């Protein structure tokens, strides 16, 4: 807690410097004004420019989230049908005793592998996240869990293939060194990929950089920054990139000395691009037919990107969450190498992740090196490009509900009888939500640790109320860029009987008799996390000052440039790949002989893209972008935020007119997986043949199975790509006017 808060009496206002722990790219410094255990006002960072980190509307509305009248404050037991949301209040003792009884029954009857633990995304702190419960379950004998980050797995797989490292980003200050910035499928104004990313993009534009936006939508970032918007059909980015490479090769614009020195396999990619491999030259005209981008636009962009030095192509994770998402990321990285921009100030390596090697995650609440006994004998889930090896003991995240339904008979490694969902709303946020609901109904027993009665929690047998970020002390960091660390400082006492996930884990461990589970106080844990972190240990000399100020800003002598050492001194700093170079061609992938993951980046058509014959029935491609007014499904209940951006389906006038649709009409959006009802927004800001519904709205099916909440994942696929990307942006739908009274 800050010194400003110290000494406050109950009726006096106090100011607490803290931050959020949402799954966005921020961690914005906040100043919470508290009176009588209530947050009455929120202000942002008061540091001077350029250090000031500006919070967006989501953090500004945090008090409406923390003090929302629908917050869960007591343990609950289901008394009605699963999914109906009918519960009664019980004590913590009854809740934990019931859970232990069910855990023990499942363990003794079916084995530990039949207990499924699902956690991620809902709270990104060091101590008070889901790690504590995973630790308890490991001590209990183990569990089954999931594999694959919903947001980034395709991009992670791609960068490990090509660079051998996920640290592919530059610090945002380096944008001021760029002369050309290509935002390809990236809308940082919405996703907050680093709190001050938009600030530095605006400064770069003011500094003379040209900004180009490539996206099926004319997104918020493009409308503010871009001199040119290039609309593109979803899922066709790799085709356009291959055509750009074709132009560069024909006109000898590629940086051949760079390719010769730092890469392997460009000759094989060249054979593909020029048609020597398959007899189809990847010309701009070829790409125009696929992508909808005019051939001359592709030619002009290829020339401009190849000849403007330095330039940065900033791809992102959105298009990577598709059926061939890793091909988009690998193609982008290849263009970065062809233009010689990797490892250069003002340039960029691509790769979608944009993280920098400053700001290691604080070590969390699990015992270092503690293993899950249920995974004993399985291959490591990291360090291999062969997805099947990663899934020997786990379920892919986007198929966890399919796995719950089908178990071993469906080819999965376990039959699940009990599930515990911690810090997530996966029913709502993963593909094929209607199927997901059926899976939750099929469970023998389910626990949900939650702040609200979310769509997932409605199916639980026991709900445990969790404290918010304002009701605990913790540590966080921004996931993509930093460079800074933030402290979560407790602003108010927990509401009702709420406990943090760590406190729940401690209570469970105590009932199970694990006396050595929690040997330290909260403050001791957090201080150790700072000291054990390889960066903060040497940097943060005064832990009390760090907590008082709520932030530690890392002072950089110069902007971080990804792979600078590898490019400046390749002999002593090889890339972390088998060849020690950028692998445009990957022998590791060639050895797997998987047609879904070719050894060079390629454009490939996929199920439910624009080439699928299913377009005759469902002719519109569906996009599911991040919303401006919530973090995935978090903050959904906050009325202030709902007012800022009504939940609608975007549709182009060329698609709206033949369907008889006009602005604000209620429409059905549907396919074979589900159906939702939502107002329509007719706009030229989206490509013809494409519709967009922002993800995160809560699943609320009526008696006919129509989702009245507008949850877009009733329409998406519960599948993954060859590289492990969750396929949430490859789906076909139809839109029609809803009948009056329905």
C-alpha cells in the first residue's frame, strides 16, 4: 500500500497505488481512492511524459467491476438443473468438505487422471492465481489438464520453428526509428499490446513514419494512424505475402546478402513462390483472386516495404488464431528476413508475439520443479514442433470439452469425471459453445472459482467466491513489452466471504492435512518472488519502495531490438534453432512429414474458409475480434462499458442489401453449430463477404437454443491448427433478419 494510504482512518479517504491483472497487454498503474472500504474514484499514472502509462476505459471502470451488485460473495451449492443458475448459500466448510469428498471418490474409483483442472487468463498475478490449486492437486496425486494458449499458440509454434525464441519484439520506443510501419491484422488500440503502444505509434507517425493497415476491418488503430487501409479476405494473408515475395524476387529487391548470411532455406521458399515447386507461380494476380487485394496494391506494397529502410511489419496473434494461422506468422517473418529488417533498429522480426526479453514473469505459487504425477512418463509438452507429442497426456485447450464428452474412446488420454475451472470462463471463450455446455452437463461433479455467475459457473455443483484484484496483494507484469513491473496493492478488504485462489488452495490443503503447503506469509512470498526473479532481484533493491510506488520502471540505455546480437555477431550469438540461423525451411518439420505443417511457409486453404463448398449454405466468413469495452468476457457486466460500444454484428452494405438489412435491425447469425440474435451494424469498414462479432459477450441460450447474449463462440469451431492454434477465426455463417416477436 502506498504511503498516502498509511495512517488513514476508516472514514478518511486513502489513495492506493496498484494495477490490474486482466489478460490484456497492459498492467496500467492506477490510483484508487477508497472511503469506507469502497473504491470511489480511479485515476491513472501521474508520471510525466514519456514515462506516463495511460490506462484505457477498462481500468477506468474497475470500481464498477469490483463493487458490482452481482459479485458472488458466499460459497454456493447447485439446487437446480445444471445451467439454470439455481444455487443456495452454504458455508466454506461444507463447500470444501463436499469438494474433497468428490475428489477422493473420483481418485479411488477412476484414478487421478479423471480429475480435470482448467485455468488461465482470468487473473494474471504471481501468487493469487490458479497455480496454488494445481499445487494442491499435484500433492493429491495429480490431475489432467489442457495444453495450448488460446491467444498465442499458433504464433508461439511459428516463432519457435523459425527463430527458436519467443522474444521477437522491439521495445515500443523503437517505433520512432521506423520509416514505414505495417499493421497487419493488428489493432493495438483494442488489444492493448503494451500500455503505451498507441502512444508510441502516434509519436512515430508524428516523426514521419508512414503507417499502413492491412485488415478485413477498418479497425480503430488504422482509422487513427493509417495513411492506407488495405482490406483483405480472412485467412488469405499468406497468399498476399507470397505474392509480395514474388515481386521482390522478380525485381531483385530482396536483401540477398542478409538471406545468405542469416537464413537457411530461402531457395526452397523461392521455388514455392516462383512456381518451380508446384507449377503455380504466386503472382500478385494469383493472390488477388484469393485475397481480394488488387494486384497493383500488392506490387506497390512489396516495393515500398523492400526499399524503405528501416521498416517494421507488425503481424499479430489475431489472424494466427485460425485454421492455418501459423502460416501467416511464418510468412510474415520470412518477409522481415527478405527485407533485411530483422535485428535492426526501426525494423522488426515479425512473429506476432512482440515480447521483449525485459520483464521475466514473477515465479508463482507452485513449488519450483514440482511435477504433476498424472503426467509421469509423458513427453514434455514444450520443446517439440510435433503437436501429437505435446498432447500425449493433455487435451488441446480448444478441444477440452470434446475431450470431456468423448474421453479415451475418442482418442483422448483420460476419461474425465470431475472438473475444476479456475480463473477462466472457458465455456464462453472456446469454440462451439453449445457443445461445451453439453460437456459440462455430462460431468459427475464440477467446481468453479469465480467473481460472478458466469456462463461457465452456471453449470457448477459448487461455486467458490473469489476476491478481486483490489482485494489482495500481488505482483504482475505486462505480458508483451514493458519494460516495467507492477505491484498489486490491496485497496479494500474482501467483500463478503470472498477468498483469493491462493487462499482457497491453502484452505483445501489444510483440510487435506498438507501441513507444509504454505510455509510463508503473503508478504514473504511476494518478497521472495521479487528476489528470485533473475531481473528484479538485482534491480529492485528496495522492495518496500517498489510496493509503495506500485511500479518499477526499467531504464533502458537504448530501445530493445529483437535478435540484435544474433545479427551483429552471429558467430558468438547463433539463433536458437538447429542450424543456428533463421529457418525459412525447417528440417524438423520436414521430418514430421505433416501436410498441415509444411517445412516452408505456404498459403493453404482450410475447412470453412472462403474456398469451402459450405459457402453455398453459409456464405459469410466470421471474424471474432477483441472488444474495446471488456477483456475477453471479463467486465461484461459493467454497464458503463456496455454503453461505450453496443454489441453488434458488422456487415458490409453489399451483403446487407440483398438480405434486406438496415442498421439496428435484430438479426440471426447462424450455422450448423449454433444461432445467436444480435443488432446489425451496416458499414463500409468491413470487407464484402465478411461479418464481425466481438468476442466475450456472455452465453445466454433461450428455450429454443438461440443465444440471446450474442456469444460468438456458439458459431466457432472447437478445433486446432497443425501448429496448435485455436481455430476461432475460421468459420462460415449466414445472417438473416429476425422475425418480429421471436
